[in-house]
């Protein structure tokens, strides 16, 4: 945890540009795709400097760059030596693999650029070397995606690379040049706006324009990752009423076919995957916990009912059946005008509207008495 806000400084006011170095370790590049799909703010807005209060971001990204070779690598070298002449942030995508294991066979896991060895032959510079050296001078180090934040799929049990996270690499005592620990934006891949919004918030803070955004004890933006998937799920109503999907494609809650949403911290359902569209449960896919440090091992096997679900879904089915039936009865009455109820007939040409049975009427009467106990029911004389 950050000991005190006083231990953090901000950038000088007159900053015109902030550089952002994107460094990939063991990754699939999905986080890059997610970032460029962000819309609020977009990468274009950040690099064009059109956001009020935020300096233009000069992005150094191995896939998006128009320059190549030494011309591309030169700013990395300057930043690693603290000689860039501009403030910069390091954005890490992918897990940190143990390069000492690869070196034993003369290879490397992931790298960027090359240095000449003693024989004058170019040798790749491992990503981990860039991150270690550049983090010393960086205004902030931001781990993007679950591989960088926690280790992710490459760090699953029994992996051959001894993969780990940026936090594992830099350690709990790491502080950026302005006093920040590693910031973590998990997700496989993360929701794109989560990436750009966090970058924009940190830049606003570093410019001294807003207070330090709130991060949780694992360095996640608290406003994005404090709630569970379940709390924002469009299918949560089905869970509450105890109705569950039996197979993929069913419209109900997916918990019995493998959804971990009730315990997973993620906002994908609220935001959608991209531009407010899609998002796992919104398109029928159960949550497999990809934002969590325990992913993937703790959530495997995927698409199987999570342990504990039987208890909670049985409780939900029991109470939900009663609640659902009462709601359906109320709904049937609220789908009629006062006149139609009095006349006992709905003049619709679209279909026959069933009239309530005597039992329905008695139950509804008793239920309404309960609902309006102690208050006046609008439209009634008592
Ligand atoms: Fe919760 Fe998952 Fe069901 Fe959505 S689909 S309501 S997140 S258990």
C-alpha cells in the first residue's frame, strides 16, 4: 500500500508530452487489441492530445509504430538510462518469464531490440531487462492484462517458463519515480476502456489536476474492480428468481453451466467488451474468472458448475419459485387497465388474455393487502 499521499509527487505543470512505452512479455497481444478498441477515451484521443488536462501521449508500441529497427529502439534506450528528457510511463503486456531458464539453452523467451555481444553478434534484449531498467525512471508502471498483473495463462501450474507478474518482478517495495507502486489492470483481455481510462486518470493525477485515483490492495483501479460480475450481470434477475440455463444458448443465468460471476471482480457486463457492446454473460458466455489472480488454475475446469453452486442455486430456486410466481401474478394485473379489470375482458385482437381464476383473485387480494399495509393504495377508496 502507498504509505501516504505525501510520498507521491506530480509532474511539473508545463508538460507537453508524456511518453508511453508498451513492452510485451509472454503474451498473445490481445491486450493491445483491447486497448486500440477502447472508445472512452480512445487511443487516438490520447495520442492526439485532445483530452483537456492531459498532455499528448507519445506511444512507443512495437506493433503500432511506423518506425522500426534502431530508430524505434532509441527512445527505449534513452528512457532506460533516464535520459529521455520527457516523463514516461511503462505499459507491460504479458507475463514475465524466467530468462535464466531460456539462457541455459542459449535462447530467450521474449525480447525487444538487440545489443551486440562480445563477438559483435546481435543478441535480443529480453523484455524483462527493459522493464527492470525503465521502471527505475518511469513516472508509473502499469501492468495491462492478467498475464502482466498476476501471471495469467503462461504462469499456470507446471508451466516450463516459471512465468510470473510484473509485481513479482519488481517487488512490493517498488515505487515509480513519482512514488507509485505497480498499477494493475487485469483481464484476459482487459476491457479496453479500463486500460485507457486508468491511463488517463493516472495522467490527470500526475499533472496534479485530480486526486490520486483509488486503487485496492492489489493495485487495481478500485472504481473498476470493486464489484463482482454478478452484481452487474444482465442475467442476475434469473439467478434471483431461481431459473438457470441447462445448456449454452439458454437465456437464463449461467451459474449451473460454469459461471463464476458471483465471486469474480470485473465490470465487463456493465461496460460491454467494446464500445458498450458484447461482454461475456451479455453474449451467453459464463465467467471463467479471467481477471482474478487465481486464474486459470483456481477456475479450472472451465464450463463446469463451480463448487458451492449447488448450495446457492438450490436456495435461490426455493425462494425464487415463490417470488417468481408472486411477481407473475402482479405482472398479469399490471398488464391491464382499470377498465379492463372491472369489465373482466381485454379487447385485444392480438391474442386471448386469460382472466384470473377465483384462486388467483383471492391470492392477489391478500397479497395486495400485504403490499399496501399501512399505506393508501392509489385508485382505491380505502
Ligand atoms: Fe451471476 Fe453468472 Fe448468473 Fe450472471 S450468469 S447472474 S454473473 S451467476
